[in-house]
């Protein structure tokens, strides 16, 4: 899953893809490097991110969905949003998957929209919202509590007839550095839920805060942790750097063939 951020303030590539030519060039690059999905986000979910109105999010993202469907008719677009109104608008323009950082908890209509359109749905674990999550990291047992959270959200989704579900443990979302690594170390525990697992580790602070570098310098660390995530059962890697992630996937598949 290749990341396309349309926000001016994303932690790694904010403001980089602000015109049609840059967007098309980057998406063409990611598709040619092997991306299955292009994940488009128009609301930065980094800690303490600035609030963006529904109207602004729609204005940023809907024209890009239209552009990409026109330019790449076979493209599989994932929409990174927690708002049902944005999800529905993008689905109507051709989006194929919804990636929700809140698993429906920030918009009670989200699950109804997914059920109506019968799309695959990524539900991520998070507490609070991007503005508050960094203060909500107190867990007795982070792995057990994330598992319990998913059990509850899966039940809510299936009650509405949603069965095509992907789980994202939410690295960096309401977790400390130590909790992020505990989740990665025990990622295989989530296989008991019998659903695909998405790992979104790319260039995050859990890498560069350990290595004492920056997001710009954390590609090698990202590759190392992506390989670990694959070995522990991840089915999808959500990344900024598709070529390097695909090399991980290729080598992992050869090793396990």
C-alpha cells in the first residue's frame, strides 16, 4: 500500500504532492514499483495534527480520486479517512477501500457507509483523536487491550454485515515507543482474529527516535521493521517507499516458498 499524502503538514512528505502533475507522477512511480493499493489521505493524523474541516478534506481529496481513476482506470484507491461523508463521496468516485484510523469510533455513521457499499475496511486501533492520542497511552497490557478493542469493533462491523475487514494495530497512535515495539514483537498474536493484518511503520518516530536520526533518514530502519512485520504475519505494508517494501516482500516470499 503506497501512501499519497495530500496534506501540507504530514510528518514526512507534507505539501510534496500539491499539484496534478506531481500527484500523477508519484502514483505512476508507486504503481510501477509494485503497489497494490494507493492510500490517499487529506487529513494528517500525526500527533497533535491541526483540525481540518469536512469541507476542506472533501475539497482536497475528491478531485484527486477523480483524477487518478481517469489516469489509471485499473487503480485500487484506498481512502484514509475517519469521516463517513468523505468515505461515501470517494466511494462514489471510484475508491475501492476505506482505511479508518478510528475503526468507526470517531464517526458513528462510518460502519453504516461501509455496509451500504460493501467495500473492504481497514480498522485501526487508536485512543482519542490525533489531537489527544499522545496523552492516552496508559495500558495495563497493550497487546491484550488492542486485541479486546478489535474483538469489539469486529463484532460491531459484522452485526451490520461487514466481513471484509483488515486490522491495523496502529503503530504510533496512542502508544509509547516501548508499546510500539511490544506490539510489533507480539504481532503474531493478532492472527488469532483470523483477519489480514496491515503494518503501518513507514518512517515513523518509533524508528528515528531509536536511531537518533529523522524521518528523512529512516528508510533503512523502515525496511528492517517491515521485514520483521512480514515474519510475524503482516499481510499488507503501508509505506512511503514502495520499491524497498516490495523487495522485502519478494525476498520474504522466496524464503517462505
